[in-house]
C-alpha cells in the first residue's frame, strides 16, 4: 500500500504521507500479494498497460471530471 501511495503521489506530482490507522475490518489478512498467474493461465489474460499508466489515465480523467462518481458500486 505504501508503494501504491507513492506511485499515486508521483503521478499527481504531490508528496503524500501515509497515515496509519487501526483496521476496522476484523479477520483482514495482514499481508496480501496480487497475482495474475491464475487469470493468465485460465483465460489467457495479460495486462496491456502498466499500473503507473493506468493511474495516470485515471488522474487525468478525474482532473477533467472532478465530481465524485454517483456510486462506488460497480
């Protein structure tokens, strides 16, 4: 999460300091690792853009449309 926060800050041109808070979700795993190997194996999926490029596209879009989305449920 710290690396992701740094990446978002770099894309936005801002220094963002993490703020550590107690996790309100019980039973949450303390360490997680994203792994695309199963989706690659099962569906042949491979990302076509980097995480940095994807974040840059989202930041650019949100700068032109700063209003919050109507729902965070997709």
